[in-house]
C-alpha cells in the first residue's frame, strides 16, 4: 500500500502528469481498400505508437486510440499497451480510398514532444507500408498537470467566479 | 429534475464503451431522455466522435479536465443541456485523470441555474492491469485517489480475467475504499450493466 501523504489528496496527477498528442489527418491511397484491411492497419498503428512510446521511456500507456471516418462508415481502434494487444471495431459499406483519421495518444513518463514523435513516426511508417499518403490537418500536444498550489476552496471560488458570467454557448 | 452521473476512471479502463452500453440501457428505447457529456484533454476528439455515432445527444468538452481546467465550462454545459434538451439523465465521461469529487463539485455548480441532482460517482478500474495502475509511484497515487473517491467501483474488462483475479483485485481495491459497492463490469458481455443502470436510476447520492 502506498504511503499516505498530503500529495495523495491533491487531486490530479501532479508530478509527471499525462503527456499527450492528438492529430487529425487525411490518408489516401490509389487502390480501394476494405474494412478488414483498415482495421488491421489501425490496430498495427496503435501498437506501433505504444511500442514507440515505451522505447522512449513511457512508464505507462494511458491509451492510444483512433477514430477513422470514411464515406462508407467508421472504424475505431485502441490499445492500452503492446502486451494487451489492440482492439478494433466498426464496418464499412464498401471499399474506400480516402480516410479521415483522428489519433489520440496519452501516456505517462515522457514529455509531450516525445509522444508526438512516437505517434507521428508510427503513423507515417504504418500508413506508408500500407500504401497510404498522410496529410496532417490539425495537431496538438498537451500535458495535463494539476495545480498543486490551489486548495479545494480556491477551486470552488474560481468556479463560482467563472459561473457568475452569463455567457453560454449557443451551439445546441 | 436532471440527474448527472459520472463514469470515471483512469485512461484506457473502458469508460467510453461503458458509457455507450449504459446510455442505451438507461434510455430504454426512448423511455428516458439521456444526454452524454464527454471530456477529453486534447482538442481533437476521438471519444466524442465514437459516442456521437450512438445517436445520443452528446456534448464534447475538450482542451482540459472538467474537474479543474474547464470546470466552469462543464457547469455551463449542464445548464445549457437543461434549458435546451431537458434530459432526465446526463452521463458524464471525465478525462482519465479527473478526480471524482472535483467532478461532482463542478456538476453542483449547475444547480444554481438548473434543476440538477448529482448521482453517485461510478469509477471504473481496469481488471487487466492492476499492478501497472496501482504500484507505480505517481500514477499509482492518482489511481488510488480515484478509487478512494468512488461511490461505486466497477472492475472493468472482467471478461478478460479469471475469477481468482477478480477476487484479488476486489480485495486490493477494498484496502483503499471500504464503503463503495463493487460491481464486476464487462461492456463486451454486458455483465454488470443492469446493476449500474439500477444505480444510475436510483435516488440521488
């Protein structure tokens, strides 16, 4: 059992936090391809990213997951580590050439730039191996660390202040 | 009255799959109105897109954690859902690093402008990697905090482990949390979904 300390009550993961990288990219190949092949490629990509993160020193894989959108349907794939394997599901109504892929890699123990490098290398290598070109449309690195300095009362005060404004999103 | 229930737990524990199963179970073919709030740290959604395909009313909050960074935005989203959609239930998937009691606090901010009750915090724990989650220094501290904060501990992916492993994990979790009900959950086989549905539908915390 872990030794109790004040840090244990402080909320989010304060020390190393969780480093992440997410990317939205367009993938294209010359020949049409079916869902079984895309699922296999997506699983291979997830495992390759996880392996790269481990090689760079990640102590734990939070998740590596992707969502593939096509004109014929969607596929998702994910892994929590190479030893656990990868999982995919979804189906396409017909073979396709163009994919839109969102990938999110969240790991602990390495900086976000390392997660980005691990993700991009694996993504490009696996995609190219399967005959796809990759065009990055959007990307973001992030690090989720908790503010260890503020107390629960501080956070409540901040929430109340923020909630006093009367501006609401209108996108529903 | 709109009831807000969080389905929390560390990254990769199966929150999204559980949310999909639970939302369908709670909605029960249109008997109840259910909305989903999905929180991802990154700004490019993956879980949100997956859940959108369920056909449920979904709001994706990105760019930070609803238990701290974007807590105010979360509270406002609850009020917006109340005003515009009037769901009976909102199921919330926080990020994998969120602390359950802070998510509850943020949800309670919505009570100022909407008729909201906050349900029990359901926290998933991945049965396939207990040592990886609990025995590492800082990561272990985060996961232990999540476990301690749970009102309901759902040991997830139990279809992938044997009975002895289930019992061992339950015993370990009991060391950190003596009061939470423990539910064995498999989004793959459906085990535990009915019990979690009952918990979500039962009275406030």
